[in-house]
C-alpha cells in the first residue's frame, strides 16, 4: 500500500495501520458498517501516534469474512 495521509507503519511489528477516519473509504463500505464492526468486536481499534487506527491485516480479515458486504 502506498504511504498516504492517515496510514502508519510499525517497524517493530511490521504492521500497517489506517486511521479510523479513512477506514470506510478504503474498504468501500458505509461508516455505519465499520462502527458496527468495532462495536461488536470484529475490528480492533489501536492507538498509533495519538491516532485511532485499525490494522490493515484486520481489515482484510473483516472483508474476507463478509463483514464488508
């Protein structure tokens, strides 16, 4: 994934994150779907550099499981 505003990379864990404000846009679903997924525990929110984010790995898993329909 190309580095754009709202993306973060943790070199220690080799994990990439997307800011919560951009998740719905990146996945291509309404924000309410993302809100529901966070509420029911399907997506875990983490704080990176003071910004609430979701791991890209978790987004792919969420999308593959049919959560992003």
